[in-house]
C-alpha cells in the first residue's frame, strides 16, 4: 500500500524514526527524512536506497525554528508536487530528573515537540487534502498519564494529543479526508531512551523495529490511535480513569529514583 507513496519522516536520523524510514524504504516509498545531524541523515538515506526506496532525500535543521518546519514541507512540494503521509516523530533533548523550574526549557521543548508538529501539519494540509493522505503523530503514554521525572516532556505530549485529537474531530465535521493517527508508545529500546532510563525504570522495553512497523500500519489503516505495546499502554490508559490513584502509584513505583542519572 505504500509503494510509490510520498512520505516525510521527522526525527529519522536515529531510533524509531530511522526504523520507520527503513520499513518504508523496503515498501518502495519516496522518502524525505529530517533531523539536525547531517552525517547521520546521509547514512540513513544511503541505507534506504539500498533497501529499495523509490527515492530518498534529506533536509537537516532544527525544529526549534518554525521556518525550518515549513521548509521541510516546501521541499517535499518541490520534489514531488504532493504528499501522501506526514510522520511527526522528532523530539528535542530533555532531562530525566525532578522538574528543575527551568521555564526556558519548557518553552524550547514546546516549540520542538509540539509547535513544529502543528506548523508542519498546517503547511502540509493542502497537499494531504489533495491526496486524501495521513498525518501520523508519535506520542507516548506520558501524554495520557502524568509522568514524574519528565514533566516538560510529558506536558508537550499532552499538548500534541489534545491538538491532534481535537483537529481530527473538525476534519470529520468538515469532511476533510485526511486521517490523523496518534501513536501511544510505551518504553522502546532506542539508544537515547535506554541511556536516559538505564537503572531507573523497571518497565521492560519493546523493540524499535516492530514499533516502527506498527506506527506505519496505524497510519496506512487510518486508525484513530495505536497503542504499543498494548499491555503497557492501553491497560494503564483505561485504569487511569477508573483508579487514578492506583495508577499514579504504579507509575511512581516503576521509577527507582535511587539510581537517578542527573545527565
Ligand atoms: P531518538 O532520540 O532516538 O530520536 C530523536 C530524533 O529527533 C533524532 O532523529 C534527532 O536527531 C531528532 N531531533 C532531536 N532534536 C531535534 C531538533 N531540535 N530538531 C529536529 N530534530 C531533532 O528518539 P526515539 O526514537 O526514542 O523517539 C521517537 C519518538 O517516539 C518521540 O516522539 C518519542 O517521544 C516517542 N516515544 C519514544 C519512547 C521510547 O522509549 N523510545 C517512548 C514513548 C514515546 P538529531 O539529534 O540529529 O536532530
């Protein structure tokens, strides 16, 4: 279903985004990937071409800058004259410890993790309307339930889900044929996540390759939300409303703050 489709993947230099790019390459899609680190993007593009991508290009820059977010979509328009799928996956670096009252960090993370998602969606909407395409938003259980040690990150994920779940309602009311899939992920074994939570989190991690495939499937099947892995995301989300204090307790208990890594 994705052969020949034109797809933007953000945050594709590493982790889940990189794996999404490889799956799409194997499916024969046209790819435009983005992140900040050019050398890494060059390697991912080269591998995508080896795997069979119809085409693979990159554009590097920071999503802290909304002009860059717009430029990525513009590049897709110049390359392909249209767009079938927009996969919003990047996140800015955030700390893993108690909230340090750094408002500038909250602002910066909101720009990268939330406002750039909105900016890219707005820019891409005319092309996505033409193709009857998909917006796929990678989020987290931390955007459903308040998480300790990641307060600013969790806030940005709540913002993302609030925006895209509301926008989906308006698309239906206005007969706009663009699907919005919000992906609720549990802990995934990407290098960056494993480094951050090492020794602190007792929850098992799931494989990034399988996670990436589930995200793509959710998008192409136009699912409202996907939960990966189900057991560690859907069940806590259901319990959140039925037994909020119990759920908060279970979440707190899954963090071993004695081993907190202050980096
Ligand atoms: P990674 O840290 O591996 O990848 C993050 C990507 O974003 C990289 O490509 C990075 O590249 C890019 N990036 C970082 N800062 C910026 C910036 N300022 N502007 C543009 N791009 C930037 O993350 P994961 O693969 O672990 O996570 C991917 C998604 O999955 C995220 O949305 C995350 O919230 C979600 N998720 C992940 C979980 C996990 O356990 N791994 C759990 C729940 C959700 P570069 O540094 O070169 O810019």
